[in-house]
C-alpha cells in the first residue's frame, strides 16, 4: 500500500501526472517505474502496476481528454500539402505484421450502421462511391514518432452522417473493423470538414495495406484514431472506448 506523505505537493503531483499523459504509452512508462510527483521516492515504495496509481492515471487521462475537447476548434483546418510532397511508398502501420492484413470481399461487403441514426440500412461500396467525394493531401502523424504525407479520397464524414440521419448532438461515433480493431471519436471531430470516410489512396482504390475497403481519415487526430478496414459504424451517447484507449492511450488523441 502507498502511504501518502503530508509533504507531497498535490498541485505538483497533478501537474507532473498530466505531463506524463501527453505520452500515450502509459503502460510503458509505468513499467519503467515512473511515479506521480516522485511519490515512490517520498514513500519508499514503487507504484508500478499499483491499482490505485492505474486508477489515478486513468482519471487524469479522462481529464486530459476533456481539456483537449474544450480546446478543439471544429472549424480549424489541418495543413494541406502539394502532391509533390506525397510519400511513396507510404508506410504501413498496424498492430500486426503486413501479412496479417484482412482480405475483405468487395462484392460481399456491407457497411453496418446502427445506434442513434434514422437510416440503418447496410451500405455497399457502389452506394458509398455514389455519394459526394472529395480528396485531401494531409500529414499522417503516428504516435510512434514518425509522420508521412499522403493523399486520401472519399466521402466527407459529415455528409455521410447527415445522409443516414445521425443524431448530431450525440456524444460519440464508434467503429468496428475487419481486423478486430475498434475505436471511437467525439461528434465535433466526426463533423470536422476534413474528416473523411476514405475509399481511395493516391488516386487509386484504397489498397488492403492501407485499409480496404475504407478507413476514417482525420488529419486532426493521431494515427491510432484513424481506423482501417471499417465494417460497422455506430452513433451513441455511451462511451465506447477503443483498442488502444482501453489499454491506457489518450482517448481524444488529437488537436
């Protein structure tokens, strides 16, 4: 059990904890025995993997999410770039090796839509491609420390949400994917003008390695918030979490 010293500066503890939470790999730095405000030095105990410390860090992370959401400007655009700056080949990234990329049957594919929406019919790829399309050349920023500029094309997500009659006052939009990945975003980000239900990459049908049949492209978010191989979308007021977020990564994950 951690014994709290009366000499611990509570404000300093919170400040340092929030600083730690700017790094999404919370479990990694917990494993390195980083502590809240030097608490282990004061108490003589390590708080690595301590349930109380985990709970405190998660609480701080949720606070960090709220602050980021408050600072988020739904009208502010991420930078765009000329096509001459596109990185080719664009890096592959996933929580598995490239030979594990799912093979989705385009003809049999149906995008499931559920939750707080008026139209719950399952969408085929031709139906999605018949919706208004746009493209963007933006920078993908990975939490691992690298970035790359690419060109994505597809349906503005705000257009799709309005087309299915989504409750635009709902809190969250969640995603389930063919590779068992899942994540969720806030509604203001879902409605951001650059948030794209991407069906193509660099002028071609979205390749398997980049997320076929579709991915969500959000230049205002870190890479792990951009789900690939999307199979289902749902609108909800219940916090849905996410694959990495449930392991301690920051949920808001962007600017």
